[in-house]
C-alpha cells in the first residue's frame, strides 16, 4: 500500500470521528447535566437521542449533495454548522435549548459520517475498499477509546460545558485538515450527471433493492445494539455499579478497543475467506455472545466483571461486521455512492435511535433493560445476515472480490 492510501485513511477517519467524538465525550457528563439543568434522566437522554436522529436525517441530504457538488463542499458546511451549534450547547441555559442545539449539532456532524464512506467507494472496491474502510474505522474508533476518558477529565476539571468547547476546537481543526489534506474525488463530469431528480431516482432504486437493504440492516441492527449500550452504560455503570466517571470511561474504552482491534483483520480475513462468509461467522458469534450475556443476567448473575468480559468479546465480533457489511452494500452502487452511503447511514442511525427510545421505556436502574436492548438487535442482525447472504448472488460477489485481489 502506498503512502496516499494511509493518508486517506487518516484524513477520512478524523473527519468521520467528529460526530462520534461529540457523543463519546458527552457520555460521562449525562448524570451531571441532569443535576445542573434540573432535568430527568429521560430528558437528558433526549439530548443524546436528538443528536442521533439528526445525525441520521442529515445524511439523506449530504449524500446526494456530495454526488451533485463534490465531496468537499458539504463537509465544509457541515463542520461549520457543527462548530457553531457546539458553541451554543456550551452556553445552553436549560435542557430544552440543549436538546434543540444538539439536534443542529447532529445535522452538522452527519456530513462527516456520510461523505468519507462515499470517498472510499470513489477510490476503491472489494478487498482494497474493505481494507481502507477498516483503517478509516481504526482512526474513527480512537474516539470511543479516548473521548470518554478525555470527557471525564474535562468534566472533573471544568464541568460538562467544557466538553462542547473541546469539540468546537476539534471542528476548527477538521476544517483546516479538510482544506489542506483532502483532494476532491468526485469529478466534474460525475457531478454534472447528478441532480435532485437523479437523487430521488437513486433513493427509489435503493429502497427497492432488497439485497442492499438487507446488508444495510445487518450493520444497522449491529450498531443499534451498541447504541443501546451507549445510551444506558453511563447510568448503569455509574449509578448501578458505582463506578466513577473515570472508571466508566476506562470500561467503555475497553469495548471500543476490542471493536477496533478486530476490525483491522477485515482486509486479511476477507481476502482469505471472502467478505460475505466472514460476515456470517462474525454476526453469529456476536449474537451468540450477547444473547448468552442476557441469559446469564436473567439467571441472577449481575456480575460487572462477567458483563464487561462478554461485551468485550461480543464487540470484537462486531468489529468484523460493520465495515464489511458497508463495503458489500456499496459495492454495486459506485455511481451513486454518496446517495447509497447516505441512505445506509440514515437507516442505521434511525434504527439506533429507535432502539435507544425503546430501551429507555424499560429503564429500571438495573443492567437488564440495557442487556435486552443489546441482545435483541444482535439477534435481528443475525436474521438479516442469513436471509440476505444465503443467495448465490452474494456468494458469487464475495468470491469474485476475493479472486480479483488474490489472483
């Protein structure tokens, strides 16, 4: 691999990490935000859910726009909106204004979620795309390792509002990086072929593509189970198990490390076994471990150590699922990669937000609702996997990809 390959992974990963950074730094602050703004747990979680919903909706806009006007202009706009709304969040006087500004912040962050995936498809397909996507996720996934710990330190030092000043600075740095280090990958000729009408046709095409939707929902429900953990883990680990914000950050980071480490094997394993067979095995392992974790808890074992160990294994399997299912979903839609990436991201984040809302209804101060919210989507992801990837089409595709890059 040449240096530009790794440079693209670094730049695209950092641009993608802006949104997750604003989520993960925020998690240790949730209990203290409720106290400071005199808000209920549900109201505080609504500020997180608003971010997720807008993060999904915004991608529907940025994807086609990036096909029509190039990959860089929507990134400039999104990062600017993200930075301005972050300043507003830092100054928010009550929970209602914070929720509204978090929605705007998510709209800005969604550009960084959808456009880099389209750039990956502009540059590569097959095994090379899977490798670049996994490297991008390596950089991207530094966020859930470092951000909670950074957030907890900032909160201890200067209060929860300092988290939003920190992400404002991160947005400014991302704008500089975008201007100096990322070239445009969508040609003028390709842009000229895209307009609003073609975007609507593309969405209609994608919504009728059962194989595309199946692959999208494999990743969507995998991510949704992680979102259930994301939204509830600070309350469960801090309030139920008695961890400090810093200890919570370390526990959360361990799961992210498992996801990152295993995701780096996607290129090698996909090259050897094919992408689709790898997804089948990984989703099966993921669903089995997290379902076993719920059953262990239902039998009365509420051990924190057991839960963290099994989450570590389960999210390791998930590290093979998310980047690979995304590559397979975009594989046959290169001409509308931005739009396809947008629909994929929107469906994933809306699925995740719906899962968070459903789990929130059953919150009772214990770990059980969270664990059910983790295991349920994992089993749904497994169902989509075996229905979508059992056909000859995907066996052929994965074999073709493997042969093209091993021959």
